């Protein structure tokens, strides 16, 4: 039995075919150009296989309230041509199968959740942050996605400023110094005039970043009480997370009990950015079983 | 059919008997002294009625992980004599009926949720903050309590400081200037040397408080995406919430869609501090139906 996965990013689409054990059977990727062209490429790809269900994890913002007339749309995205695109509707015209629809970060969160449970970690809930060009997040509680009014946007909460960073204004066009405005990849350019990959971990900027990311982990901890918090995205490395865990411990000050921090705050378990594809396979299979 | 409710506060116990329509049939309250004395008073009270189920909404911290050997305990509370008290176990010795166990704030959150649905508000999720001596919170997503590792403690997240409040250190013994450390009732004493009730709403301190409480509402909004946020507790008044809504609007800057703010950010719907009792009735009835 085969199912399909689309990880629809603003830069590229990753399409994959999986079996009931979540193993990848086929795989392709292509750049995100116009909706007409790119969605058609996805349709042509999946037409080659006998898939029984499909899951789409899309860049956004997207509409995921089922009672909305825009359910299945990419809505107010700044990406040229993609504003108000009925992505799910186009796929449904070509495939008369169950199709699950969620955000890219929710897809990744679900993949990490499924992989953790497959690895016999006893978890029911997980929070996933991706820190790259922006900061996105997804949350699973009791095996289900959180968010009735829409998907979480926890990359935009406000934080206590680091005393050595007060002069930095932040780069979020909506909120200036929210989490995204303080730790997204482009903040390196804004603070130091160079790319994050060119800034050694010994640079104090990384401590400041860790102070903010730790506060995000504290928000997730105290508000969602998840079993695990995963940080992915281009800004995150294991050595950066070492700093995050230290700051987290200091800031939380043992106020609530959390698991061993090496297990609690982690990089993605699924390798090669495959979390969303794995999550999609699982979500497609669940959609089929509904 | 009758069910029982205990709202166990650090100062007093409120016990009530309700019917299947959540109407109060009987009611009593008594001061919280020692566990032996106070729990026995609750037992004696409920023995007078033929209750089929009971729900306890307790001060804490409490253990609510069912797989813990301390499930049903009040755990590390600073309240004299109550440390490590097997509250649920004592009740179970006297009543061989289904007993639901949760936090005081979860009880209130659930009461507000039930009352809102009874009033035909179409909500699936709700976040409840109480701002009094401390700041507590409970959250319901898709009709269920959030929190696998324990109950939410979202009163202790960090915030962007108000520019006119930088000299104030905050009063939280764990985190200094977390939400509770900045807006709990005793911060009035710490900032101004007088009680909040003696500080007129025209005092700038209330604007500063609103700035922080609005950030809490933004955290709830962006992380939980609830249908409604309720603020209760002694510090909160409708005129204070007017300020909170203004700050919320400015800080969120229309980043995500939320309902009309008068409906979205509200005082408790249940009057006379009755949210927890109503929530308990509903939880007891659900426990019976399991």
C-alpha cells in the first residue's frame, strides 16, 4: 500500500512515495515556481503511482479550519503568485483519495513525534521549532495538533531581552524584537554584517541567541508541558543546543520537573530533513483509516 | 443524580452538590487548616448525600500524571502541613465512586469552557488565567486539558519589559521578573507600597500591568490558538481588561486573525467565583460516563 507526501516549501517541493512502514519508495524534488506549474508537477508525479492517500505539509500562512470556505488555501503569503491559492482543491481535482492538509512545521512535528514513538520513547506530546529564515513551530498534544483558531505561530512571542543585546532592535516586520526578530538566521546579518555560518560558536552572539531560544523552550514547557522539544532549521546545531540547555536550566530554575535535558531538548531525530516526509506518510495513513 | 465538587484552595475549601444540569443543590465552605481536619470535613459533608461521582480541583502543585506513584497528591506546596498529602487517596478510602482530580485553575478553566458552550458559543478551546496572589493558568484544547508532563504553569514565562518599569526587579522567588513576578497582586505593594485596590485605574502602573498581561494573552494566542482567553482573579476587572485589549492589539499588530477582542479576551462568565464548582460538576459527570 502506497501513500504520497508533499513537503511544499517556498523554495522547493519535495514529493515522496511511502509504504505502510513509512519507508520511502520513491522521491523527487523541484523548485517552487508558479502555482500552476509547480502543483501540476506534483500531480504528474503522483499520477505515476497507485497512492491510496496523500498528505500535504505546506508553507503558509494556510487555512486549516475545515469550516472555512478557504480551507486548503495558501492565503496571505508574500510569495509572488501564491497568494490565495487553492492548493488542496487543485489536488482534489486530480486525486479522489483522502488528502490530509497541514503546515510544513506541523508535518515535521508529526514526523518527529512518530519517529520518537517508533523508537519506543514514551511520549504523547511534542513541540517542534524550526529556526531558519524565520521561526516556525508546531505542537502535538495527546497525539493531536494544537490550535483551533489556526496553526501555532509561536515564533512571534515576546521575550526578556538579554542585557548585552539591548541596542539591537530586532528584525521582525510585525513585532521587531519578538523571538523571530531576535533569533532568525538573518539576525546575524543585522547584528554582525555576516552570515551565521561564518560566526564561530565562541562569539557572544550565540550566547545571546541561546538565551532567547531557551526562553522559547520555557514558554513551550510552561504552557504546553510537552514530553519533548525539538529544534530544527539551519540556525540550530548540537553545540548550539548545549548552550540552549544551559540557559534553559538557569532560567527555569527548577521551577517544574522536566526530563533529562539531553532528551528533552533535541535536534530532529529524523535525518536529512526528512521529518515532514515521514510525518506526511503517517498522516496520510491515518487519514485513510478514518 | 447528584455529583460532588471540591474547590480546594489554600485558604478555604468550597464543597458543593450538583445535579446533572450543573445546578447547585447544596453548598458549604470551611477554612483550610490541616489535611487531617479539612479533608475529614469534606468527607463528612459528602457522606450526607448520595453522590455518584466527585471532582476535586485543588491548589498545588499537585501530581496529575496517572502513571506516577504520587498521583492524587498535593506535592511540594509551601503551605504548612500539606506537603506530600495523598488527598485523592484519602477521598477514595471513603468513597467508592469515580473521582476526577485536577488543579484549581483547570477546574475554573473547565467551568468557563462548559458555560461558554452552554451559552452556544462555538468554542473547542479556552485558556484561563487567574491573577491574584500568584498567577495560575489552565488550558483546554479540543475539549481536553493540555499538559502531559504536568499542568501548565504559564504564569512563569518571561516577557518584554515595559520601558517605564525597568527599575522594578519583580517579585517571583524563582524568576524575579516573570509574568507572576510582574503582575501578581503583591507587585502593587512592591512597586507602590500599597494594595492594588487602593491604586486608581488612572495610575500608570495599570498600563504597565496591561502591557504584561497582554503579552501573556499573546503567548496563549500564538502558542495555543484558543477560541477564547479568560482572565479571572482579584487583580482583574473589566476596566483593566479594556487596557489589556488595547495593548494586545498594538503588540500583536494584526499578525494573526483573532475574534472580536471583547469576545476573545473576557472576564469569567460564571459569576461569584463559581467557575471551578461548575467545572467540577461537568468533570464528575464525564468521569461517571467513562
